[in-house]
């Protein structure tokens, strides 16, 4: 799958960086938080549906 073929308006699940446990934008690698709907660097929509925001 080529990331360039995916629209920034299609929500992508961020990946978790193994060394520090930070959530990273799948498109550009910028750190994102559950409070962010879009990456501040590349504006990729983030999919946080897997993350329990209540805890």
C-alpha cells in the first residue's frame, strides 16, 4: 500500500513508537495525541476509535 494514494481525509490509526510509547502519525511520523483529530504537520485525519479516552 502506497501512503501517497490515501487521502488525508481518510482516518488512519497512528502507530506506537516502541522506544517511548508515543503515538505517531502513520503518514509523516509526527507525534500525535488522542486530543488531535488531525496531525499538525501533514493534516492526516487520525483514527482514535481503538483508544479508550475515558481512562
